[in-house]
C-alpha cells in the first residue's frame, strides 16, 4: 500500500475500485448461487429427457478432412450434476439460462418430436444439431419460438419436409444452415 500511496491519489482510487469490484463479484456469486441450484435441476432434467429420446449410433462418424471429430457428447451428462459443465452445453450463469447447445457430430439417432424437451429451452441463442441422424424428422414449427436464437445449424441431420414459416420470425437469427437435408421451401402458412 505504501507504493500505491507514493504514486498519488489517482492510483489509490484505481486500487480501491479494483477491491470494490472484487467484493461485488463475490456478492454476485453468492446471490446467483441460490437460484442456480433450482435452475440446474430444472434444465438438467430437460436435457436428460432430451438425451434419453435418442440412441447413440457409432456408425454416424463424420471424420472428413475438415477435422470433424464425432463422439457422443451426451456421455458426459450425469443426473445430479451441473448441466453447465456438460459437453456441448453453454449457460449464462448470471441469468441462469441455457443459451447454447452444440450437439454437432454427437452420433445422435432418433426423431425430434414437436413436444421434445429441447424445444422448451426458450433462451437459446445458439443451437447446432449438425451431422446427426434425426430419422427423417419434420422440422417443428416450435423452432420459431426460439426468439433469442442467433445461430441455427441443422445441416446434414436427415430432416425431411418443409421448413416451417415460423423460422422466418426469428428476428435475431444471423446464421441458418439447413444444407444436406431433404428440406423443401418454406411452407405457405404463417
């Protein structure tokens, strides 16, 4: 502290501000850890339910020259653990929301139904389901309810049918990749 005092009051003010910010961070952590437990339980259960609706198909390897590494990301998912630490899951710890899911090349096989627990994560900003086999699933109109979605990648995942018009309502969407599927044009319903 003597060195700081010799440098003048400006330096002392900066040091005091740094200490205040550290104290605020500790308080924020204590405050946010209370609802986080409830959040983890609810969101973890939804993701475990999503995981259980699929099988892992080891034949779905996508090891191309692009360096794509296929593995079952959901293997790291264990009940009773923080879903924010799971492979492929990104969370906003402050707001207690799952904001990103990256299941690309996860060897998932099965159908995504319109009542899938995946579709009950309203704060998603990034969703990547590329290079899986969703068994000729139709793209649910509920994809249009992800109002915070910025990035959506469903490429090479065996979706079939028309792209629901509700996807066009995603006003924050910056990137949409539907390539390599058996999708047709947008449906005509709004």
